């Protein structure tokens, strides 16, 4: 349920290192809690994001939730498929439902990022 090769934030984002960029999405726990996702707002390519700051929103049938940048850097890609098919986050949160790719700033560390075991422990789930 929580892939071991990813890093996680306490705010329920996942991070996959891909060369010099980081692919970001929301966890299965988050998409399940949100319910049916109907709209996603993401920053434009070239936007700078700051670790811990809001960088987008996910609207579901239940609520609107912020998406937080896991690291400081520049958005180098956004999942354009989510513009017309936001439900991809529900059906494939670790695959086709990815949200952003960020090129971390030179001084962007990975403090605060959790491994799968620590993330699961924070959820108090097996």
C-alpha cells in the first residue's frame, strides 16, 4: 500500500527520485480520505515552490485540500492528464495519478521526509 522505494511527508505526499528531479503525488491514504477527486489545481511549469508551502489544491466530493511542496525547487513538469481526468489520483495514486516533478534547489535537503515504515507508523496502520 505504501511503496518502499518512495519517501513520504507527514502531509501525505509521496516523492520518487528520478535522476535530478523528484516526482510528487499524494498517497493512497490521502486519496482514500478525500473520496472521489473531481478537480486538481497545480502550479505551472517554471514556478518556484518552497518546502512546506501550499503548491496546489485537490477538490473532491468531500472537501478541498491543499497540496504541499515536499522540497524547495522549481516545477519542471505537471501531470496534464489530471486536467481532464483528476480521478487518476484515486485509481492510480503512485502511477498515472502523479502530480508534479520538481527540480530541487541546490540547498534543498530531504529533512522531514519519511521512509515507508515511518509514514505507516505515523498513520498508526500496519
